[in-house]
């Protein structure tokens, strides 16, 4: 029997076997499906469903709307009777039906990571993070989904923080950077994330980006909240800034040059040899004789 694959993170996506299910397109049909799947562990009364999905309608109208949307859902969902348990007063998504749900897999991975060893925990956290493609059914604006959406986003945030901590401890700074940047996209006002990014860039040897992150933090906090970064963040910035001092060139050190005031300007940086001319007495004598002749040569002499 084919498996129905349901994705609620990001836009709703349904696949039955290897074929996409394209018929469930209206906002109300999607909301009804999502509600039933997320509350699959217990039957839901029709009255409660009608109220949650049509809060602004009268009781009679909301019940009529529910009957209509249930008809559409049973028509468009492949093998609907295997997944929907329909009773006169209740509706329920069958928890034993052959289906997968990204939300369920996400939470199972996080639960397993809590009791796993460090290496397995990292793998499970990465698996959970990969499943989170976006907010829970962002097209739905019903009040009932808001607490669940917030709860799952908080779990996602915590998973990112845990994974970044693991990777930073292992000095795998480049891998940690990608996950830390996801944290910043979630909450651009979280000062702790800016500090994490500064440490990670600095750990990679990229001090320029570490300093740039601080200035980005400064700008965002001033524009959005009217405050400056905390003393902790400023101290981290100053630490990175001190490490930004010009580096000494990687060449052998040269001894200081001694300048003699009585020396000729042409010989200022020239070293005088103190080694004797061993075995070169004849040559040295010829040099001295040539030098003496040069000094007494008439100025207008042409050679």
C-alpha cells in the first residue's frame, strides 16, 4: 500500500506513493487536514472543529462549512477512508494509517537526541533541522495554530543552538557558521547570536567578518531598539580588534643597521669586513700601488 507523505513545515505538500496530491488547494481544506493530522491522537468533535476553523461564523454556518470542506477533503485525498475516521459527532485522523509527517519526524529526532551520545546527537539534530523547511503551515492564520507554530519554532531554535555549541566545541567553526546564520535569520535582534558569529568567524581566522558582524549588531540594535550592544559584546569586539594589529612579515629578522656619523654617505649601510686577506699579499700590494698612482695623477690627464 502506498504511503501518504505530508509536509507542514513551509507550504503544505502531499505525496501519495511517488505522485504529488494537487487537489487540496483551498485554505480551509488545508487547515482542516492540518488540524486533524496534528491532533491525530484523539477524536475531535465536529462542534470544536467548526468553532476553531470558522470562529467568526455562527454555529450553524460553521457546521455547514465543516460538512462542505470534509466532503472536498474526502474527494481529493487518495484513499481517504484509510486516513479519515468519520463519525456522526467526531472526526479523527487515523494514527495507524500508512503516512509520514515531517512534524512528527522532527519531534522524534529531537527526542532521540536528548538521550543519545554526542556523535549521534549531532546527527539527529542535523536531521531535525533539515526537516524544518519553514514555519508550520504559514498560509494558515487561525488562532489555534499560533501556539503550535511558536512551540515548534522554539524547538528548532534550541536545536540550532545545541548543534552550534557542539561544533564550536570541536573547533569545526566553518560548519557551525551556517547554522549560526540560520539563527540570525530567525531573530535578527538576538545579541547572543551576533557574539556567536563573531567567535566563529574569528576562529576561522576571518577577523574582518567578525568585526563586520559587530557593526551590523550595533546598527540593528540602535535602529530597532534604540540601544547599544551590551558590555559583553563590546568586550568581545575589543578582543577581536586587538588581534587585528598588523602582523609581522614571515621573513627572518634582520639585525639593526649601525650608522656611523663619520662614514661616507655611500657607505652608510655597507658592512666593513674584518677578515684578513690570507694568501693574497701580492694582490694586496698591487692594489695599494694602483691606488697611490691614482691619487697623484694630474687632474687633466687622459688615460
